[in-house]
C-alpha cells in the first residue's frame, strides 16, 4: 500500500509532501487499518479551512480524499503525522 500526504497552507504557505510504502514493513497491517479509517472519513473535495490552517490531500493506493484543520478526525491526524514523520 502506498500512502501519500500533501500538506498545504499554514502561516508560511509552504507545501510539504511525504510518502510511505507499506510493502516491506512489519507494521503494514496497522498502517492499512489506520489508512482505511482515515480515507473513509475524508471528503472528495477540499473543505474550507481556517486562516493560516493546514489543508491535507491524503492518497491511499490511488484514492484521494481531503481534510483541513481544525476538523481532521483522530485517524486522519494520526495518519498525517506518521506519514510526514516517517515518509520520504
């Protein structure tokens, strides 16, 4: 499974992108479950955010959903944080 996150917006307006491929990971099942829940709660179009807040594009195996601060679900927030931290 390939999980991609793009974060845009914020005070500086800097875009950040990261990707995790779970193919060879020992914790792949955990990633799959988290990604499935995060995508299930996503929107098909970018939602309105708040001034200086972040917007997110989450793509899991070709399916893209959108979310924005401050209305991310717990699963979306966790997935975004993990991908941006551990991804390349």
